[in-house]
C-alpha cells in the first residue's frame, strides 16, 4: 500500500511541476485596482461592424411610386392567390391521397406511442 501511495505522490509532483513554471514571475504582480496612478494596458476598441458593406443594388424610390407599383401588381391579394394556386402537374411530391410505399425490409410503425406512457 505504501508503494502505491509513493507512486501516486511522485506522479502528482511530476504533473504539477510544469504548472509551476507556467506561473507569472514573483516580481511582477498585478496593479492595484484602487491605485489611480497604476499603469494598465491600453484598451483597444474594435467595432464588429468594421468590415460592413452596404448592399445598394436598388435605388430608393419615393413612397408614392412604390405604392403605385404594389397596386399594379395586385398587392397582398396577388400573393395570397399564388399560395392557393394548385401545384404544377410535374411535381414529384406525392399528393395527400396517395400512400407512400414502404421500402423493402422496413418494419411497420405501430400506431400510438409504442408502449410509452403519456403522463
């Protein structure tokens, strides 16, 4: 038992030795935060928007011209009609009336919660 303790103690000293060298030099201490005359490193501010580029593809138009253009298109009603329009016939997605065919070797899914209790 003494031998195990000695081995563990030796390994802990060996692991801690490099950490002691990584510490700051004893002569250098941090400046006192309450000392007004203490020298501190310079703070450099760098904005996160330094590399921002303005996207200006379209030139701004007057609100009157924009409203007239929306009126010509049909306004929000045109977009509502687009959303209600039937999908094109060449669409590859199955319709709601068609049931998907399971792959070969696929296990059937049981209805419900598969034996899990709902609290």
